[in-house]
């Protein structure tokens, strides 16, 4: 005879336990940052995103170790790392809790098309740079970086970080349901979800105790249709399950438990005619996919400021707005808040798409000038250029000006284009002024400092050239080339 305990009390106890663990994760994260602020150096960031440096540069760091541990643990016990240790999931859970307190009902979206997004994000973030490094014969010998003095070097600034939490961690929850970012955008969720399919740790059911009350599905914050899973497979096999154990705690008959069991990849459905899990039609899925693509590409690197993960969040917002337009769900009478939010989103994405189209044309024409720019830096190009030779500089400059008029940020790239356009016309003063403006936006940018140094060397100002080259720090990719150029100028001065 099973001792029946109030399921509400069990669920509350489980939620408090998990919340305590997530809070502890946040405290440790803040302690890590505090240690860096106080000492000037600390253990390199424990972010899975840092693992991408191994793909690009074959650098082993704490972030790679964390991702490796997360994958290994998921292969054994399932996605406990996501449900109990991810600081970004904690933000989503907190937002969901606030919405519940405000009595705002959020309907989770179940989409097949959006499930592909995390896979593509993982491929782009990790596999593409890995392939590029290997195929190009890049770095072959591994190096390591365990301690850093530049803790925020690879992270966005505080403003973009806050916007990321608000959009991807909160607004996406309001639109698509709790853990929507984890299920439909997170690149780490892709590899951990795939690993979960091989896990022997599984939530299973005792069929003798289950009465199909569906309390498990109602309690699941991972948007898993638990009652259907356990009926069809005898266990939860959906790799969206983040092992929060809310379903286990909420079962009034204690029919669910976490046990070692057969991995998902070795299971087959016991009910072949199980009902459809995804209520959206193919046309609606297509609209979601197109909406996401437009939102992502319209915002990624927008104004030179929107990072990859935030663009994924914007993509989900755009996907939801596109579906709402198709379903004709935009009505002021239904909800003034949602109507206004969708309207603002549509205006924002339309504007972003226009800005990105101008920036794309700017970069297209500017890229055509690469050979001429390199020729100048090698001292092989005579300036000013003839009008027919400077057409791509002029077109790139024109689109850079349009981008500046349309946007309110991201002037760094535009000023860089302006600088080279004026140099092509033989105006050294404006070239130098615009390059200095780029450095105002991005202090210590080694590439620009290096090019300025070479420019002064070409103009015969060796002392100025050396002073600029000496500003390039040892951790910059241009450091070795700068030192070589300094030696070259020094040798030339000694000979004369």
C-alpha cells in the first residue's frame, strides 16, 4: 500500500529544493565575478559558450570542461544539468513564476519546425568553425587558458546582457511558454537533448498506480505531454524533459519515479496509433520557420551590437508574431498588451530588416575593395584612385551613410568604410580622423591600430608608425605582425 502524501506539498518541496540549487548557482556565478573584480584575474568563465574557442582556436578552457561534464552527465542521467544548473533557465523559471503570480496565463507553443533551430544553432556555433579550422589547416596544437584577466572579453556589455535576459529569458516565456528558449533556440540544448536520447536515467511509470489524471502534464514546466509519453512508452522519452521532477512530485498516486531504464533510442511505441503531438498545421509550421528566419537575420549583429543568442531570442519573437498574423489573432479587443507588443515587434523587425539590407549592400561593395586595400597596406597602390577604380569605395560609402541615417548605433563599421573611401580619394586627414573615430567606439582594436601604423609608415612618419604599433597588446592577433613591422622600421632607420 502506497502512502499517499499531499501532491501539492510534494511539488512545493521539490520546487523549493530546485530553486535553492539554482539560487546557489547564481551566487557562485556572482562570487566568481567578484573574485575577478577584486583580484584582477580569475578562473576563465565557466560558460559553455567558451567551448567554441576550442572549435575556432583549439583552446582548452573551463567552459569546454563544463560543456563536456554536462554532456557526459546527460548521457548517463538525462538533462539534469539544464533543469538544475543553468543560470539562464533560472531566469525563465523566475519569469514564469512572476507571470503565475500576476495570473497571466501562458499557453506553450508546440512546434516541429522550431525544434530544428537549436540544432542549426549548435552547428553554426561549434561545428562550422571546427570544420573551417581543420579544412584551412589552422591551429593544430592545443593550448589551454585556465585563468583570465579579461573576464568580459567574449561577453556583451551590461546593456545587451540585460536586453538578452529580458527578451530571451522573459518575453519569450510570455509568448511561447516556460523554457521556450531552451526548447527552440539554445544551441547547448541541442547537444544535451541529443545526449538525453541515450541516457539510462528516465522518469518511468508504475502502470498499476497510474489513473491517467494528467496531473503530471499540468505540472511539467518543460512542456512535455507526460501522460501521453508514459502511456505510449511507459516512460518519458521526449528529450525536452529537463528532469525537474515536478511531474514526479505532482502525481497523487506516486506512480512516477526516476529510475535507470532503457534509453529512448532503444524504445518503441506500444501504441502505434498514438494521437498527434503537434497541433499546428504544415502551413503554420512554415510560417513559424519563415518568421524565425526573418527575425534572426534581421537582428543578428544589428547595429554591430546584437549577439548570436539574443538574435535567436528575437527570432522566436518574430516567429510568434508571424503566426499571430496568419491566424489573425491580432485584436485590440482581445488583449491591448499583446496587440501593442505585436505591433511594436512588427515595426521593430521591419526597421531592422531595412537596416540590415543596407548594411549587407555596404559590406558587399566594401568586400570588393579588399585587394586594393591590401595593396595599399603593402605599399603597392598609388593614391588617389581614378574614378573608375574607386566605384566600389563610393558605393560602399553611400550604403554606409544610409545605414547611419536609419540606425542609432553600430557606427564603428560605417566609419571604417568612410575612412577607406576618403583614403581612396587621397584625403589622408579624413582617413585618420575616421579611423580614430572607430577606435573611440572600440578602444584597442588591433586591426585598426595596425592599419593606422602602416599608414603612417607609408606617409614617412616612422616615429608615429612605431608609436601606434606599440599600442597593440600581446593578446591581440596582430601583436606578432606589429612587432615584426616595428623591427622592420627600426632596421630601415639604422641603415639610413
